C-alpha cells in the first residue's frame, strides 16, 4: 500500500497555502508473481527455451542447490531452481540480461549476479565432469568407441580449437583478442571422446593465439610428454605438430595405405567438430557472442562445458537444435614442425594398420 504524508505550511495567504502543499510518497517494492516454467510449459516448449529436458534440469538442481540456496526467504529470494533457469535462459539465448530479467520480473543486475553465481558453481564441478580417462578400464572403453568409427587404434581423444566471440575486453592488450577474422574472441581448446563428452578444456587464451601454442602450453600436453597416456593417441588437424602421442594427417598422401590413414583420421577426428557443434547449438550465447566481463566469460565457457557433459550423461542430446552461424570460423596455418619420433610413430601406424 502506498503511504502519503501531507505537510502544510502556515501562511496568511490561501494561495500560498495551496502552493506550499508538499506530498511525499514512500516507494514500496512491488514483487511480481513468478511463473513456474515446469508447470506452464510442455516438455517441448521447456526444452526449446532452456535447452534441456525437465528431468535433466531437475538433476542439475540437485547438484548445485546446496551451494546457491538463498540465506533467507525474505524479499521473495530466488530459489535454486529459479537461479538455474535464469542462467540456462541466458546461456540458451545469449540475450541481453535485461530481457532475461523481464521473463522473471527481476532487474538486469540481479540476472548478472545470478548468472555469475551459477556459472561459478558449475565451473567448480569441472574436475568431476570434465576429465580424461583415469584407469585402464576407462581408457579401453574410450579407445573402443573411437575404433568402432573407422578402425583407428588406441585413440583416447580428439583435440581442436573453437572461437567464441566476445566484446572487446578493453585495455592495452585488447587487440590480442582479435582473431584472424577480425572479431574479438576466446580460442577454446577442447578434447572429446567418441560420445562427444568434453574430456579436457582450456578456456583462457585470446583469439589471436594459434591452436598449437595453446596445446603446447596445456597441462594435457605435459601429461602426454610425461607418458601418462603411453600407447595412446590424440588426433589433431594440421594446425598441430605430429608427435608420438598426437597424430596429424598427412599433407600429401600418395600410397593407398597413406590415403587409408588419412580417411580413418578424418572420420575419427570429426568427433571434435560435432562436439563443438552440439556445444554451440545448445548454448547460443557461444555462437552469438558473450557480452559479459572477461572473467565471467571464461567462467561461463567452463560452466557450459560441464552442462554439456551432464546432458550427455542424461541422454539429453543436442543434435536437433538449430545451428547459429553468425561469425566466420577461424582457420589456422598448417604446422610444419617435426617432433622427434612423431613422423616415425605415424609411419609405423600406416605400415602396420592401414596398409
């Protein structure tokens, strides 16, 4: 209810009395009713808006609700479900935060805080959901999945980079984020398995950085150098140098065995292209571009990778979402680096498996 207090000044003139009337109205917070998307939308409508089935979202809520539950229920605090849905709506649309806020009757600053909070907690779960196979049984399962595609043996992952558009971060280093296609971006490196799970992600390098630079500086590369995955291969395109553990295609195959190798390599490595495609189709903000602060942007990239893997574990696929292509793909120069043992390992594969 609005409260009005009327203060009247004393004066001998009736005109002055009317002119000196002062009305002070106390503003009262208005809390808008929040609709429950689980109730008002059909399964198809819900998935179209939030990019997940209802049961998948309920599952995600159980994973993070203890960390994002409000300290008090005063002032119509947002429930963990509301907070997650606000974040998912932002990821799914890439819309301005004021538009997402309008859907929930909250201010854009609230949307900003909610997206940041939810993203931080999801990204914090990365070590549990985004990880390379840890034991022989897991490695064998991953290798079997890749081998079934085109007969390429002992593959535990496919690596590539994909650019996520961002607004200029400003500052003296802003131009480092401008890629070869002239837009600002983060070059995200990911490794996936045959089921399109993201097994490793590096989401911090500016768009001008070459794929091979990111790989050479990555923790996974160091683990491979230390022979943690000895006897296993990661497949990469020609942007990477050929090493005993990272197999790349031949630039000029001439023999039937070499062509068989390249064909198997291409078909198997296609998994990472599909992985990036599904990731960006589910979360349109990754295709349309992120307008958040750089620190929050990097957190969102990891958070959506975690959600991508959770969706796969719940058999919630993204193949049916429409692809959005607003920015051109960035191609890397061919890497002609020769690493000790790399060409020899590749030649041994060609001569023993693909002849």
